[in-house]
C-alpha cells in the first residue's frame, strides 16, 4: 500500500473514532486515561524489554549519548508517564464548556461551546514519552491522534500506543482514536503533511530539522515552535539582586529546554552592574559571548559574532549585548527573536507595561525566569509544546488548546426579518 | 518588478505599519474609521465616477447582470459603506482585553491578553464594498490589510482604499496599514498565497472558484468558507406552525446568501406534515426537488438526483429528503454538509441537545432560521465572512476574530525551582 493510501485509511478510521470520542462523557475519557496509566505500570518489564531493543539498535548505529539518553526508559520514567496520564485525567473537561453566552435583540440565545478539533497528527523523534503525552492530551480533548514517532524508538512507542488503545477499549471507546504509523514507510510523514481535510492539524515535536521540514512542507495547519531564542532585558530601574537571580535561573536551571534564555540585553544605563551579573553566571558554569563593549567590562567573555544573536545554544552559553535604550531592546528582540518568551527586569511599572505592549512574543514576562514558559507552570496541565505561531494556539499547547468551538443558537420559531 | 518582490515589499511596509497600528490607542483607530467614513461620504461623486468606468468596462466585456449589480455603487450603497465604518468604530476595542487572568502557586500572575494578528491578505472579487469592510475591520483590530480585489472593480476599489489611507493618515496612523495590490499583476494572488512569514492569514471573499483556488494553493493560513450547504431537520416534536415559518424564512428570505437553507430533512414520523410545508414553500415561489417518497406526497415536486444533496443552489430551490430517524439526519448532514449552519426544528429539548452535541458545524440552531448565520445578527458587529474551518476563527469572522493573544506574566524576582 502506498503511503498516501495508508495515511488516508488511518485518517478515515481515526475520523470515525473521533466522532464517538468527541461526544463521549468526560468520565469515559478519564477512564481511558487512568486505565492506560495502569497498563503502563503493569507492563513495565515488557516496556523495558521493547526499549532495550531500540536502545541496542541505536547504540549499534552509533547514536550520540544525548540521543540514547532521550530514548532510554527507566522504571522512574515509566512511572512518570503513568503519573502524567493520571494528571491529565484529573484536569477539568475541556469539551462542552460554555465559553460565552448572550442574548440578541431578535430573541435568539447564543452560546459559544468548546468542541474537539478532530484528527491531530503528531510527528516526533526519539522520546518515547511523547507517544503517551500526546495520545493522552488528545484523548482528554476528544481528538483522535495519528502518531508518527522516530524509527529509533519504534518498538517502545508501538507498545506504548497499544497500551493506550487497550485503555480506550476498556473504557468503551474506539481504539482507532489512537493510531501509530509504522516507521517502515518512509513516505508516511510526507503523506501526513499533505492530508488536507483528513488531518486537521499537525504538531511536530523535535529538533529544528524536523520542525523546519514540517513547517516548509505541510499543507495541513501546523502548531509548532521552531526555536526558543528567549531574551532577558536588564532595564533601567531593575532590582539587581532579584535580576541576577532571575538571569542565572533563566539561563542555567536547565539549558536544554526551549524556555532557557539565550541572550541578555543590558541597558546602557545599567552597564555598571554587568560585571557582577557576569560573575554570578560564570560561577554557575556559564560561558559568555559579548559585544565589544561588554567584553571590555568582563574578563573571560568571548567576542560574539553576528550569528550569536540568532543562535539557540541550548547549552551553558549566553550572548550579551549592551544596547542604547528601551527602543533598541525592542528592535533587537524584533530582529533576532523567535516569538517564544522574553523577559524584562525592572521595577519601573510604566516600562514593564510598554514591554508587555510592544514585544510580540507568545509569552512576555516581568521579573521572572523565562524557564516558567511551560504549560504545567502556567496551570494548564500537561502540554504538547509551546506554539510560536499566532493562529489558534499560542504559547503552551495543552488539552484546552486542542479544542475548537461551535455556536449553539436557541430560538422559538424565530425568523429573520 | 516581479509579483513576489512586489508582495514582499508591500508586506514589509505593512508589517512596519502594523507594529504601530497594533499598539495604537483605540481612539486613534476609531478616528481613522470615522474620518474614512467622512471622506467616503464627501467623495460620493468621485466614487460614482470611478465606479462608472468599471461598470462601463464590465458591460463592454459582457459581464452578467448579477455581476454588474454587485459591482455597481449607488449613493445609498456609498452611504451604507460609510455607516458600516462608523458602526465598526463604535464596537468595543478588541485589543488589549484581558481574556483571562490567574495566579499560580509559584507566585506568578498570568494574564492572557488580546493582540492583533499581524498582516491580513484579503482576496476578493467584484464587490467594491469589501474594500471598505475589510480594511475597516483590520484597522479596528490593529491589523494591516493587503487588499487584492477583482480587476472588474479596480478603479472603484483603488479610490476607496485611498480614502481609507487618508483616514489613517489624518488619525496619525501609518497609511501603509492598508495596501491595495494592482490587478495588472496577474501573479500577485499566487505570490500572496505563498507569502509565508510575511502575510499571517489570507481571507478569500467570493465564489467557489476563487475560494477553492485559495484553499488549494495557499501556504499561508486561510480563514474561508467554500460553501454553505445548510440543512433544516424537521424532527419529532416539532411545532408545525413555527417550523413552517422558519423553513420558509430559512430558504426564501434571501436565497443568495451562504446561510440560506439548501436541504430539508423530514423525519419519517413527520411526513404527514410535508404537504402543508411544501405548499407554504411553493406559495413563496420555491421549487422543490425531493426523493421518491417525498415526490409521492407533494404535487409539483421534481425528482432529486444524488448531486442535489451536495448542491448549494443559492436560488429558490430546496431539496427535500425523508429520513428514517435522528441518526439518519446526522449521517446525512455529516455526508453532505459543508460545516456551516444546520437547524433542528423540535420542541423536544433532549433531541435538541443531541443535535447540538452531534452536529459538528460552525453554527447549530434550534427553532430559528439558518439565515441568522451572520456576525451582525450574532451581535459581533460587521463580519468579513463565516469561517467553516475549525482552527482559530469559526463562524462569523468580525474584528474580535481577527485577534490573537499573548501571555503577560508578572513576577517579583521569581525563579523556577
């Protein structure tokens, strides 16, 4: 069967399943999630065995240590997937909520009601937990999931998807609401990206190569973020003790996540504080790359190149630039930012408000770490990623962001004049 | 200059203008709208002269009477455009509204705040008023508009766009926020559809040919509806007097709008009422095309063909089908509907609620005419169309639907553990 037919068949089955899932009671979707969690716990040894096959193959193929780490499951990681499903189950039902309701002069009563989106395609790389997180969020929000994981984690992901299907079936819901695309078909990703009218939205999870390809080739709408080039702006009126703590946390807490800061902009009026902040960063193990002016003020700072301003290091490296004023900070962020998360450090409320108004990123922060850019920290529950597009979902994409809405209109024999 | 460069240059200028417009005070955007309205009123004779050129050229080219009617402006239609802008001006500001605000345990204060979308491309056909409506809604919502009207209305639309630009300039806002693409460049539409990263969303306004082309070719996200194949379902428990009024109104009030009903589904248990309803429709001038069972019950009803169930007549024709039960009605709508608007006629609240839950269209109605599918009737103010997609905007697209949002996060030196 060619890839197009394969995806088309899967999508048709998924759509039929979704029409049942999308109108099912919350209790049934919750049961599917908690039963899947139980099966994942009970199948720990099978999951570890399947994972061992993937890991051995990956090592034989010479995958990097970081890659093997992302691929490898442990009893703790398995428990954490099961916990994640239970946490998703405990969230409020995103479906059926009346988002707004009003009456109009014609006598009609109009409500905007949350509905499922439909069929969601998830294309990801080596992390097997994406299988469970993504399928869990889709089940919660009444959407069918078509999963296409990386070939490196195929044995693990296939088993995890099967356990989710078992949970669905035991809850009385259609198994086809979670489908796993075999990685043996290399054209399947392309077919998913072209499946207009069959897949409602594609969510890529992975590195820049994967996300870039999906954004370039997809005809289906995409929720994605390509990069998190997050900025910190040390502005006039900053409390330096607070700011220093926030800067170190934003860069160094975890350097490999998309909410980690990559560039520190220092307002010219604040340069006398640079040496102290740089020392705190260096003590935490951070390498600094600055413009000429910054380098003159900090020992051990490398000279930054133009490319540094648009680099997502995902590492213990921070670029540092001294800028003339607020406008220059906004300009820098507009030029080099990726629309993900930016933070201003200042006690000046007027400046803070201007920053909130003028920076057009998904998340704008005052006096807190950019590493809070996370659905859990936002109180949205689990997330499938941070969207940097401006349509539909922006910022953390959790179950509520995987919904659409419809208008429900009640009349009483009402005709339009 | 090639089309790609032309659109790229226009889009860059539009983006720069939008960054000013998007953060401007509501009073300034209101001033731009009311001043544009004044200019349109004051320029009535110039507008009529420009329109006369387009109309004469259209007649010479042998355009249909219906086409010439859509193209032709009159003093009344000009006044109505000016009134429309004033009505848009009077709507509440869609920007800056706090859509939600909450605190999380880490101490952060998180708000979701409405923002402009960015640069909106509008591709339309002969109606010159789309120039004014679309530009007006974009200005209101802080978005730049790149307008590409049909060549048949070019002289009229170009003048109208210029009057909008004058209004912007007088309000102290950048003129480039409204741009008109010359129709002499035939590749411009293609270039707009491919302008990923430069145009944030495309809205096509026009017939099936235009909208279909845009949906097929666009790489930029699209808010569109292709067809309004709207259904009426005469269900068990209907109040026949009310239902008959609603059915006649839904079909015959105006047959050429997308919210006009195209198919009447009669529940088998309600067939004894068909003759009376058919008579009311026929008296109103409606031609009926029914399945064999319906034809046997109604004199003067033509036999429907399979193609009738998926035809948007936009005319005084209604297809009529007798279906077995509620499930068959849902199935018919799922198979032949276009996801626009469907209505159930019943006093049975449980059945009504099932219809609301199970029909996945932008608008679902009980006991009221499908012709209420309109932003004005919904109390949303002017609209640029009815979106049948499920992402971002669904149903009537007014100023509030042309916005995105961002998260504004306030901390106090808050770091993530």
